[in-house]
C-alpha cells in the first residue's frame, strides 16, 4: 500500500461574491507540490470546493489521500449532507436546490474513485499546512 499523501486545501474570497482564489498544499512521498488558481467573480464556498477538486485531480494512481480543510461546508457536505441531497434529488433539507451542485457532483465523482479521508482543521489557528494553503489561495487573488 502506498504511503498516504497529506493534503491541505483552502479557498479565499475578497467580497463574497468577489475575486476568489484556491490553494492546495500536497505532501506526498515524492515531495511537496503547491497548486493554486482563482476566478475574478466567485464565492468563498466555490473556491473551497474547487481547491478540494483540484487536489483530488492531482492523484491518478490509487494513492491514499488525507484531505485537511478548514471548511465545514466541504467536510460536512462530502461526508454527511451529500447522501441526503442525492436521495432528495439534489434538494436541501429545506427543499431548496443545493448550491454549487455541479461542483459537488464533480467532487463526489473524484472522491468515490479514490481512497480519501476528510479532516477538518481550525482555520487561521497557526496550523502550517492550512496557513500555506491560505497563502496560496490569497496569492491567486493577488495574481488575477
């Protein structure tokens, strides 16, 4: 079994909506990788989801992955809420359409085809991996 890759993801937005960025720090057996990107008009939740999507897209070889996110939205969505959304035709418990459905569907497809565990970390609390992912997300906004 390959060594587990440790991944930190983060999204940022200046204004919500507004210019946004996502950042990914990957610590795998073959080294450290940093990924980031942004969009001129988006939301924080979309950037959090895209960070997780880009992280999973990076792995194509069956590598076990631990994703650490400071987004309760991402962590709870993928581990808890999604089952109900699918069962209810992509409607929330309050009978409203799930926001960012296309991103949730993409994340779900990627996550189910890989070995992924999801972990929440408190944001802006001095955790080096999370802080670096945040820096990358903000760099993406600065470079728009």
